[in-house]
């Protein structure tokens, strides 16, 4: 009996390392006796695209931009999709599993399913957070099922649903949304990366890198984030389990660099400290070389995370962490429900400096309640922490623009406070950056773009390394063009006190 599954990942994805979800699916399918073929189309498309074409494709994947490709680019894209379909069909799969990573994977999923559905009798299975995005009042996966374009969708965690879908069994989370959280994360399978050519990914200067998952959910409830809605309970793996997986992957793939896919790697201080001690013990006993790892990290005050915690984590390999600073205003950060201050950040950075841990600042401009004073405090914060840029403790800054994502505390607040949403002309709803808060009328899209650009300008003048600025500028330009063509009230009102909008030429120069 032929038991072959094709596992497909589609744009838009980070190409620094292979996605973890298909690697988990691969482990599950192999345990059930399937032959597995991994197809990372996001990476393949990048490899076969000229830089200019790739930039256009990146805009096309982002739903809220409603970006149309030129005819010649659409033909190029169709050719690559046709090649993908042909390669998949060569292996005569009985199952085709599609990982829909986010709403920005929906365009690619639509194209792929349209091309392959009529050419195979294989069961088509979709899953991932992008499958939950509402399309015409229904989750995307439900819409695909109702239209007969797929056979099964998996909601929730693959460990409890994918086996059932492979067996064509309807259970909790298979073709319904009544999925049950997995409590014992130590029992999850180790991701199988054997189907990837790891040397083709855009690993950082530390070398090839793999994802690892230590927890699911989050201990925080930031108002702009939907993780609290997706995961009802924060669960974490034991430190011993994580240390064992790191050792296994180091032996199997000869990689020393790992990045945690968690919302937070120090959400549970007990699990974090257990992991650090476990890895350090393996290092001290000569079982493994010192790895390098990072992930999303909470800035905690000194009474929650002691200096010795930093020391042990650094000795275990903590190297590069991403911290959601968001803003330089303590007041605005509190309104976001992020409970730490600039002074806490200063303590954190000093401990990282002493232990050689690098930090990537994650920020965004234009929260719906952001005042000009809040913004100015962000600029002052960039000046305050400049010395940590000079020391290498701060290795980069990413700054985006505020979105009101569905089913977040911020979206509920926006509905209660009559924040206006534009009726974006797109097939599916993605991150909503087209909004206007009548209680904060000067914070138009034009002003939000101006503030974001001022953060960039200030950071550049202070020597901060900026990441992804080219793609951000192209994105901002597209947002402004959409608003200019539609409704000026979202762009600027007559009483707007903002400076002149940067013209298209200035934005496109990045």
C-alpha cells in the first residue's frame, strides 16, 4: 500500500532557517509509516527569482496591500507553481499537507490548491495559524473545505490532529474547531529536519540554525497580540527535555545554533533556568560543545531575573534574543499591558553586556493611543541606549507600523471606542493598518508613517543597525498609495498637525 505524504510550505516565510511545523509533521507521518517528501516552495521561489521579482512577490503575499502583479511576473510565478506541482505529483502522494503559516500565506495557498486539486486523488490537508484567518466571516480552512478544495483541516496542535487526518478520522480539531490543548509537551516528537538541505537557508553569521519549541502560549497579554486568544493556557517543556533535543539535533545535523519558536523563552523562569542548567551540565561533562541559542525574551525587573540567571543562561549558550520593547514610553507600554519600564530595560541590557548576550529590539510606531509625547520618548530612548549599540549588546532594531489584529484586546478596545476601520478592497482580511481613531485625530496614516520614518532617521544618526528597512519602506509606500487613492480622512484631516508626507520617490529610495 502506497503511503506517501508531500508536506508543502508556501510563502511568505522567514528563510533564515527551515520552518518547524513541517518538520514536526514529518516526524508524525514517519512514525505512522509514511514516506515523506518536503517541499519548501518559499525557499525555492527565492532561489529562482531575481531580486526585483522577489521584492514584487513579497508585496503580493501581504494581503492588506491588495497588490497586483504585472502580467510578466504572474507568468513567472505560475511557471514556478507548475514546476512545484509536477515535482509533487512525480512521487504519487496519497496525502498532501499544506502548512499555512499566516494570513500572508493565503495567496500562495489559493494558487497552489487551484493548480493541484484537479490533478490528484490525494487527500489535501491544511493547518497552521493562517488557516484560522476569517474569510467572508468563516475561517479560511472552513471556506476551503466548504468549497471542496481540501479534504481535511487540522485546528490546534498537529500532535493531536494530524495523525487523525492522515487516517481520515474526524475527531476533535479535524474539520472542526473543538481542538483540545496538549498538556504534556515533553511527549511531542522531535522535529525531523532530514528533508531539508540546511545549507540553502539564510543562516546568520553563527552558521546554519534550527528552530526548537520549548513552550506554547504566553504569560503576557499584550493588547496588540492574538497569542492569548490562540493558546488558552501557557505550557512548557522540561529543561531536561529541551537539553536532550538540542543534543540530538547537534549530533544529527552538526549545527550549533538554535532559535526558539516560543512566544517567550523565559515565560516560565523555572523551565528557563532548568534548561540553562541542563545544557550547561552537558557542556561541563563534555557531552556537547557549547551551542548558541536565542528567541523572544521578556524584559524582567531585577527581582524576577537575577544576575546569576543571566550568567547561567549565557554559559549554556544564550547568544541573541529578541525583546519586544515596542516603545520608549513607559505610559504607552503600560497601556499595551506590557509591564516593564525603561529602567528595567536598562538593567536587562547591563546584565546582557556583562555576559555577552546580544539583543534585537522589536518596536512599532503608531499604537492607536500613541501621543506625540509618547513618540518623542521613543526617540529619547534610542539616545539613552546608544552606548549598548556601541558595545554590541544591541545588535539590531526592527520597527514596524501598528496593526489592529482581529480577536486581540486591542481590536476589542477599538470596537468599543468607535475606532474606524477602512473597508480594504482585499479578498481576505489580514493585519489591519487602515484605521482611524477619532479620539486621537492627528494620528493619521500619514502621521504614523512620519513617526516611523523619524525613528529610522534617529536610529541611523545614532548608529543603530536597522533590519528589513528596505521591505518596510516599500510596504509603507504601498500603504500610502492605497489610502491616497481611496479616502483622505484616513490619510490626513484638515486639522492634522503633522509634517508633510514623504512623497513616493522618497519612500521608494529605500
